[in-house]
C-alpha cells in the first residue's frame, strides 16, 4: 500500500513538472513572436538618396589575338617530286620569289608531245582542205555535164555526196587541230604549275615538305604571311552592335610585350551569332615596322558614344537576387522592392536603364532585413554624386 502511494506521488510530480515546462515554453515562444512582430512593425532607420540623371561615358573591354591580314598555305598544283624548295621558316621573301618547284622534265615532254600533235592535226587539215577543193570542182563539172545532157543524175548526185563527205572530214580535221591546241595549252599550264612563286612580300612561316619528297596535287608545301598588317578579331555582346562603327580608333595593349598600339575598326559584322549572341569586329593594326608578331594576345577598350541625361542611382542602393538587380524605393513611410535594368557604371553611380524615374528616392544604407512594405524612418538623405557631393 505504501509502495502504490509513493509511486502515485512521483507520477503526479512528473506530470506537474511537464505541464509547467510546456506552459513555460509556450509562453517563451509567444513572447518571441510578439517581440518579432513588434520589431517588424517598428520603423527601421535608413538613409536614402534621390534618383537623378547623369551623363555616362561608355566603353567595353575586349580581348583578341593578332592575326595577319594576308596568310597563304601554298599547295602543289602539279604532282611529282619536289625538285627545288629554297626557302626556310623565318625567311623574308619578296613578291614573285621562288618558293618551290615540282620536277619539270615530265611536263616539258608533255608540252613537246602536244606541239607534235598540233603539227599532225594541222597537216591532216591541209590534206582535207585540198580534198574539199577537188571534190567541189568535180561536183561543179558534173552539174554542168548534167545540164548539157552528158551526165546522168546519178553521176551528179554521187559528186555532190563526195563533196559533202570531204567537207565533213575537213570539219573533223579542224576540230582535231583545236583539240590539239587545247592540249598544248593544258600541257603548258601544267608545266607552269610546277613552279610556285610568292604572291606577295612577307615571311615563310611554315614548310611542310622537303626536297625530293613526292607531292600530290592539293597538298600543302609552304606557308607564308604578310605581317605588315595585323588584325584582331573580337567578339562583342549583341547590345553593342549599334554602337560600333568602322573607322573608329582603338587603343590596345600587347601584354606580353608591355606595349601600346593603335588600331582601327575595319569591319563590323551585322550578323549576330545565334548561339553566343555576339557579333564579330575586326581591328586592323599597322605593323610595317614589324614590331609585332602574329598570334600575340591583345586587350583594349572600345569607347562608345556617351549616354546623356541617363537615369542614375547610387551603386550602394543596388542589390542582386539571382542575377536580377533591384533597389528599395521609398513609398511614404514604407519601402517597395523595384527590379531595374542596371547599365553603365560611372564612379558611385549606376545607370538604371529601366525601373526608376528621376525624383524617386531609394535606400542606400540600412538595407538589411528590408521586405516589401517594411516601415522605415529616414534618418539621412544623401546627395548623389551628380548633385555635387
């Protein structure tokens, strides 16, 4: 009986303590919620600035690689063993200088054979020309005899047929002469194709065959470059396509040589690449002094037309949420989150291409913990840079 009573007392105490703990925890939770609600309703001290207008100087940085305006990989136009290749990589070459030559013996023999074929064809043509003249005289004689009654119609017709046959053979002979002459021209061209000369002044930058090697038609043998003019091909985002024009001067830096060079925009591709959303710009550099080498890495700036009286907001007011820019705009005694299209930056100002109007005020300090419709207390209004602060 005592044991039961003692157990009952312990259980009652435990239940009492548990109930007290639960009530205490519930009270603490309510107190915290109340404090949070009170804090949320309490105006948050912030500093604000006015949205203004300002002029923005614009530029876009680029990188690229210098490439020669003229580069050629010269290929064999005739097949055969390379008989001459008197140039090496790095050699300076002049226009019209010999680069390589295929052995010409076989091609010279073909020219001689073609000339001989022309002689035979021309001799045959002369023979058939005589035959035509003889056949014509015979035909006229038979026609006269037929009119006089001394020849039959069959004899007259046979003479006409022989004349027509002689004319046809003459035409074939003339065609053979023409074909032989074409053969000679072809043989001469093949002989000329054995010799490859430089199309312009420059440098040898590649040699892919050696003397004595067999080269097939179309195989690359020598590469040359004209380094007097270099070009950098630059890919720019599509939003700049209306701002870049040919003739614009561009200052570039050659990093590996610690050198500044001046270039000029010579081409702007109006076509936008559908995959990268970029367009191609070519910048040409005068390299007649040969200070630069092909393949050098360069960087620089395109100076774009300035933006006049563009809407500007302090950079300290701009926040980002998953790649989107926004600001907290003052609406009476509360704030509203406003997404904007952030554009050019100039010092402490950022262009707001969309989303704001001049005269509106944005929070620049005390941004932490703000939410839509959060109450605020403006403790300071900061002047923007455009206002002369």
